[in-house]
C-alpha cells in the first residue's frame, strides 16, 4: 500500500541544519499552505500552550534510511537498538513528531519554540497537545535514552 501525503504547512526560520542538541532555544514559524487553509483552520489553537507537530525529514536521502538496529548517534557505548526503538531522523518513512510550545498565532502562521525541524521542513499535521492523551501511568525508558536527551532540549 502506498500513502500519499500533502504537507499542510512549512517551517520558516529556525535552524537550517539538523544538529543534535539545544533545540529548546529555537524559534521558528510554521506557515500554513494558504492555497488550502485559512485562519479558520486553526481557530481556537491559540488557547493551547503546546502543539504536536508531525513533519517529514525531507533532507534525509533515501539511501540513508535505516531499517535495522544501530547504535543511537553512533555511540558504541550505547546498545544497538532497532530503528523503531529510537527517534532518529533516518527512519523508514522519515516522519518526525515533536511537542513544542505555541508562542503565538497570527493569521495562518504559528510561532513556535522547541520544534526540532529545520527551515523548509514540510509539516504533515498539527494537533493541539492535550495532557489527557499522554500516558496515564508512570513511564520508563532505558538509561541511554536519558543520557542521549540530556542536552537535546
């Protein structure tokens, strides 16, 4: 089965290169495709502090996509884990998901902070972050994941 997706928006500003850490400092604009969407499409979104952004890692070449296990960030001290046990950008469908702060809404433009996508990134979907969609019980993760994320935000 093939699924075709058309971006709903594009990232404008922020980083031009995907480096690993300190994304929390980044501010960018998400500009909706005005040929398809109007301010009415995001009416009410400004009432939320955070949004979930689904995007495409468009700069990852097809031949760089990972299908099997690897050491996260190439760090041999961390275990070799499958691509679905990590959040790297070289994923089979090159899809990223991030919860980021919504700073402001102006017409069809959203100013955000902490979005780990670069300038020009195609946005596939935008959803309000609702805490009731988060896990209701305690979560856990392997130690290497916490070390990897220590400076990410």
